[in-house]
């Protein structure tokens, strides 16, 4: 069994409330988890309006399968001028 974990930092400069942040994160979480069957959760900066840290996790039977899956989630995160994303670890 192989476990893959990814931490992604988001900066949402045009956001002005936790409610707006929640809307952005829900869209990302739904899109990634539906398209790739990957677990997604907010795991940091929960009380900050303009930044978030998302954690992604997946379990597979072999390394090649996980490598194929990990190449895809970054393409599922919509490109937007309203936020920037960078890989933390």
C-alpha cells in the first residue's frame, strides 16, 4: 500500500470574509474530490481571510498509480486571478 500526501498553500488576495473564502475552497474541494477521488481538507490558516492551506490525500496499491493521480489534481484546480496556489510539501 502506498500513501500520497500533498499540502497546498492558497493566497486569496481579493477575499474580504471567511464566508467568501469558504466558497472558494468548497469549489476547489468539490472539483478535485469528484474528478480524482482524492480526499481534500483545509488544514491550516483556518481563521485567516486571505490564505488557506489545503491537504490532499490518496491511497493506492502501487507507486505508478499514485504518480498518475498526482499529476492530475493541479489541473483540476481552476486557474483564476482571485487566488494563487503553491505547493508546500
